[in-house]
């Protein structure tokens, strides 16, 4: 009798323990080795490369315990990077001839407010339709797609008549779904 009761209790305890371990936070997972523990990128310093002087006989004798003269203190290097003088330095004012040629090949400069226009267009396109717009079926229309069978027929007709493929307009399907009100009217 005792072993029959112990099995469900052990199974329940195992399930509870598995759920508890699955819900552990990031620190606990790192402690148990379930998640990688990479080094902190801000605490890792770079070592200067080794170099040999031309005259090996004139080397200074090393003093044990003293830092290498070419080694940079990581804290000082970080402070130099975030200092206001380094953050506010203006970009170079003159462009090289190669940069100028590359800019000329790129075409005209974009409008000054192009980023604002792109953000505005993205916001309008991602805005969900309102209730009335869904009823009527209005709102931003999806891009039309090419009607493949009709386009193939148009191209074959142009080829048979000896006309260029650009003759005629490309047949397109409208991807705009009808609104609820329009579907109701289509029933009659």
C-alpha cells in the first residue's frame, strides 16, 4: 500500500520540480549552466601587439610587478571614448575626390525631411482600420497584383501581331476586400 501512494507523490514532486526549474530566472539558469555566460564586453581590454625593437641588445630589463609601458588601462580608455571632447568632434568638413565622385554617381541628394515622410507613410500604412472603414470597405488599399492569365494572353497577342511587349496596359487584380456593407449589398 505504501509503494502505491509513493509513486503518484514522486511523480507529482518531479513535475513540480521540473516546472519550477523551467520558470527560473536568467541568473538561476546561468548558475546551473543552462545558459551561456559570456564575458562582459566592457571589462575586456585589448592588449597591444608585441613588437621587437631593431636593436635587441638595447632592451630595458623588465621590472617584475610593473605594468607594461604600452598597455592601456581599460578604465582610462573607456573614459577617453565617452569624454565630451570626443563625442562633439565635428565630422571632417572636406571630402576627398573619391568621395565626391561616389556622391555624384549616387544621384541627387534626398530631401531634408525624407526620414519624417517615411515614418509618416509607415505609420499610416500600419494603422488599423476603424469600425466605419471596415463597414464601408475603405482605408489604405493593398497594392494590386498582376492578373497572370490575362497578362500571358496580352503578351501572346502582342507577339503574334509583332508588337513590342510594352504595348497595352498590364491587367491587374485588385486585392482590396469588400467591406461588410458592400458584401451585404452584393447579396441583393
